[in-house]
């Protein structure tokens, strides 16, 4: 690999009516070759990321992939907006390779329960309740010896974050790892894993939550501490309000347990209950006329229409779909609505067991 070989990157923007989208492409060195990575989404919000090269290529081949991708986007109406460095402003990498983007962080993942199972968690003082936000899981990290903010997804890969959030976190001094959910340009924090006092993962959740509020509760603006209900009465009021407001769901967390990474085989110290049925599926085929076929466990669960203002996801992409119910096992999603791609969910998670489909009561 020649160190003098020119690397390339570009930011493309598309504005039409309510659409204000950005698409970033970067040709980068990786090992003994080169890769082409991309990031896209609504301008100012958290971007989806991916790669067009599953393994490093010779420079000429990678450049051809880069040029083809840029040409395909400009043909759709995207306009160049100068070059883009993946490490500017807040110092975060946006379109780097997965290997370079892995920070080693992993999120705590929640198992689902049905609505008829929430009574136990409402009645017990051992469990607190929070809103289940309809956004993108994000951990914010700063190390002891760096002022650089490192936003990651639930798999520990660095991602982009809203500029307003990055600017707000500049006000914080010292080391931290904060777990939360990014909804548009707002970040809802619900756990503190590291602070200037060191690693907090072994502490009970009640103590971590208290430390989070004490140290970061005053930031305000786009950074907010997740509202938490502790008593049975407060949890019931929160549950009622979330349903009335058509929120996605509610989360229950055990106040007495330490933090752990990943998802337990069943149960756990943090669980979620969704009010609106959603699931992550794999795109099996593009049907034409802005429709794609969806699968779970390799079995078709019907088709979904892609809105005119959204890119049609490629075959193999994991996407999120909202639906009313499934008539019976083996049936299709009823009245599915396309929500977008999921770069933080793997195809192996798109199974009937993991997605816990909502079936019509008669079934």
C-alpha cells in the first residue's frame, strides 16, 4: 500500500420539500488495501453507517466502487457539499471501517415481556420504570487522557451524533461512559457506567442512576436524564401516560443489581414492554414499485412499501417495521409500516423467537 495514494471523501446533500438528507462517502486505507464506507440520514440527526466493501480491495477497485456510489447518489439529486473528514469537529469517526470503529463497549440489552406481565414490576418496589424511547441506542464515552467524545452504538462501533449533543458534552470535564437513547437531536441518558470516580458497573442501578443525575442533570438542552418512576403509584401513572401519548413502551429495571453487558437467555435485571408492535426483519427481495419482501428465520412475513422519500433498502439489510398484528403463526405482518434500516441489529437477531411477534387475539 502506497502512503502517497490519495484517499477521498465527500458529503452529498439532498433537499426537496420536507426532505433534508445527507450522504457521506469515504475511501479509506484498511490493512493492505482500501475500503469504501458510507453514512446517511437526515441532516443533523444520528446517521446510519455501513460499508460497500466487505474486505479491503486494491486501490483501483476501491476507487471504482467509490466513484460508482457517488455517481449513483448524484443521479438521484444529491449535490456535493465539499469534502468530509471522518474525524473533524467532535473528533468522532463516522464512516471508518468496523474494525477501526470498535471501541470494546457493549450495551446492556433487554428481553421483552407482554403487557399482561407488567403487573409484577408495577407492584414491586425493587423495580423502577422508564419510558422505552423510540430512537437509536447510543453510549457516550470520554477517556481519562482525551477530550474527544466517542459516541457508539449498542455493538460498540463508533457512530455519528448530532452536533448539538457533541457541543453540549464539551461542557463536561473528565472521564465518563453514559448509556442512553438518541431521539432525533435529543439524548435521553439512563445509566452511568464510568465517571471521574472510576468504573461504576459493579454498583447497584439505584446508585448509578443517582450519580448520573448528580453529575449530568444540570446539562439540560438536548441532553436529558430519563424520567424514572419508583413507587407503584408513580409507575402506574407513567404507564397510563405513555399509552395515552402513544409512546413505544415502558422499561423496568432492577434497582439492586449491577450492570452487565449483552442479553441474558431469559428474564434479566432490565426488561422492556412495547405497546406498539414492531420487529426487525431481513430484506429478502426488492419487488419493484417501492416494495420489499421481509423474512424472519428465513421465512417470508410479507411485504412492506417504502415511502417515496426513503431509499429502498438492499437485499440482506435489516429493517424495522411497525405492524398491527399477525393473524396466526406463519402469517404475514398486518398493515406493516416501514420505519427505516437498523444498522445496530444483526440478521441473526431476526428470528421468530427474538422478535416475539404480536398475534391477533383469536389466534
